[in-house]
C-alpha cells in the first residue's frame, strides 16, 4: 500500500508545527483602489500609495500596506482610513497577483468646537473653527478666539501648508491679537502681529523651525500702584525678529516620562526694523532615567541669555526672562526671584534653573487603568539664579557670578495627569536659600500647566 504526506499523520503533524513564513509567499500588487475620494487631489494620493508596487512578497505587502495607511492618515485629509487585501480578479490576473483597496472617509469641509486650554496656572476657553484639507492637499485654514480666567484674551488666524516631502516640511502663516495681564510685574500687554514659519526635520526626531515675526505692542500699567521702572516703559513698540528653534524629543510620554530626552534651543534676533533690538538664546534640556519599572529619576535644566543689540534699540520688560513660581523654582511666588521694585518683578537678561526629581506611583499601582496611570508622587530639589550679570573674559569668574547668590528649594507632592499634554501639581515646598527681595512661598503650592522645570 502506498502512502502520501496527506495520509501520513506523522508527516502532517510535522508540517503543522512548521510556522508559515509570509516572506516565502510570492506576491505582486497589480491593482490599488482608493474609495471615498472627493476633494482630495489624485496626485497626492498616488504619490503616497505608489510604493506598494515595490513589494515582492506577501510579508512586504502587509507591512507596506500598514505604512501607507499611516501616511494617508497623516495627510490631514481623512477622518478614517481602512485597508483590504484580496487576490486579483480579471482576465489579466496572475496567481500571485493582489488587489489592495483603501477605504477613506474625508474630513468635513468645516469643523469647529469649544474646548478648554490649560497653561501657566490659567484656564482658557477656546472657540475655534477650521477648514481642513482646504485645497485638497492637506492644507488647513483656522481661526480661534481665546478667553482666559486671568483676563487674558486673544484672536488668531492661521494657514498651514504641508509640502509632503521626506523632511516633513510645513509652511505656516498667521496673524494674531493677544491681551495679557501680568499683575506680578504690574503691566498689561496688548500684541497685534503676523508671523511666518517654515519647519522641517533634518534627521528623525530633530525638528527645525525658522520664523519671522512682526508685532506691534502696547504696554500699559496694570494698576495705580505700578512701579516707576515699569511706568517709564509704557507705550507702543514695534518688534521685528528672526527666530530659529531646534527641537528634539524621544520621550515615551510628554507628561509622565519614564525614559527619553528633551532638547530645545531657541535663538532670536530682534532689530530688523522697529525700536526693539536684542540677541537672545534660550536652552531647555530634560533627561529621564528609569530606576525600576515604576520609579524614574529626572534631571532638567533651563537657561537663557540676551544682549541689547545697540544703543538705539530697546529691551522692554515683556522681552526679558523671569524666574520663580510653581512651574520653575518651586517654593517661590510667580516671578518672585530676581530684580524687584515695590514687590513687582522687573525681569533680567540672564538666568539658569535646574531641577532633580524622583517620580514614583507609590502608594498607587500603575497599569490596568488604575490611579497609578494618572497619579504620581514626586520629590524634588530646584535651584536657579537670575540677574543682569556682567560677564568678563575669565570663564571661572563668569561661572562664579552665575552661581553666586543662587536660590534653592525642595519638597514633595502629587501630580495628576490631564490628558496627554498637561498636569496638575500639588506640592509642599520649602525654600532653603533665598536673597533679599525674593518673594518666597513656604507651604502648599498648586500648579496647572504644560511645561515644568
């Protein structure tokens, strides 16, 4: 009696144990369909999906299909994107031929809504409307009105044009009007301006942004008790500035980071017209190192330096650096560190701030949607300094000037995550080292915001 592999149970068992290798299955994409297109331009879709024809086996087809699906979702044209892989049909179909169908649902022509924005211990109501995929290639035209709980309000309009190239280049033009109150410095600021921005990636995760901004500003006294150094700067000013921003972020989370690095550097040249002129540099660095699965050690640093361009140009109080408060050096009032006049912060042209944090979910357990996922305990030490320092050519002497009369605080508290970008901090703070004129805050301090030291 003759036997075959089909009838031999031992051979069948061995065959069943061999994993299926998708890379060994020859496949050729013969046809691609995109269903649901309306106002989106064909050339943009063709440019995005054509790489699928390069697939040589079934594994490449599956992987490239998902990559193309992700790219289609990022175009800013579609609400949903689905993919379906089937064998080719028709007279010209081959045995290894495949037909791929993408089902897309375009965004509505007009979108709008009302939401809230949290930052710098202030909540804002945002009313906005936008026209997504305005001209069929992922453009967006957007207008927003913002009203804050601290009397700040503003209006802005923006047009965004993605270029859909390898560098992920995006061109943005905007105009805005912003009113803000700064009671801790005794002034009110009204800004009306326009800006142009070109952003692109030089290498993965390293984002560059080249900006130009022209803004007309009106600075006025906040109250009758506004100090004289602020009063003498009241009035109108015109600022025209070029700015270069470098941003690198490989953290696993923007709020509760377990690992990764954040690096941001801003260089600004003001004085290309108008009466404001300075050169300004600012640096932000953050490093997160996991100690155990749930305990993270974080080190952070911020620093800035600015210099007046010439005697004909001015540096106003709204251009300067400020330090102190629950977002920077905890244990001090908002803008409570540095040059003061009548308990009102005047700002300065140089500052540095550093923080060391130990994050832990204890006594809460993370995972499975529990409190440990949104609530953390942290212990911190903050230090920093700010003033109008006069540096010389001696590096050691300049370093001594920066560290002399520094401020220091420590404490512990709870952090509550708000969505994916913001958090609330409830801390008990102890200012350990301060200087004459500083406004300290010993005890419980609450902060709501996006960026923290």
